[in-house]
């Protein structure tokens, strides 16, 4: 697991890992939400979000299977998914693209017409190229 790759987390228990993940997820989700609101106030019509953890349980796969509910707190930032869904619903004219990984299972999930989540596949130390992002849409 990823926690085995993070030196300062190797000594933590499962519940300590979960608490650390939750603290980081809450902090970064709140920061992301603030930055999205600023972008929207400036007139953004396309927002690209890059994050490690998928924000939707339905985008979490490992070796072709959905992530078990008991493991989702370690593989999904549910709060981010809730916040993104809420923002996207209130901004139907804005396109949101979420790029993420962590679960190692490639997946595309579209919870709303204007909200797409793409999860890249990978093996440890062997990430896959999932596609090319064309930023010439301006």
C-alpha cells in the first residue's frame, strides 16, 4: 500500500493512517473548494482538477474490481466528491475535469453532464500514460 512507501507513516496504525488521510483530505478539499469559487468568480468555464485520491467511490477500482466499502476511506476522498458535485450542479455551464490516481485502476466516471472524473491506471513505480491533455481550448 502507499502508506508503506511513506517513510514517516510506516509506524502508524490503521486508525492513525485513516485519521491522517482524513485531516489531509479535509484541509485540501476546503482549499480546493475556495480556489474553485475564485476561478468561478473570475468567469472560468472550464476547470481542471488534479488530485491523488479519486473523489468518487464509483471511480475506485483495483485490479478491475470496485473498492470494497471497508477500504474506501483509504482510497477515496468522498468529501471532495460531495463538494465538487454540489458546485458542478450549481454551475451547469462550467465543465469540470478531475484527474486522479491512487487506486491504480483506470476508470472514467461521469456523475454529472459537466463533471468527469478520470482515474489513471498504474503499477507501483510504473505509471501509465492515460492520455494527452490538450489545453488549447481557449
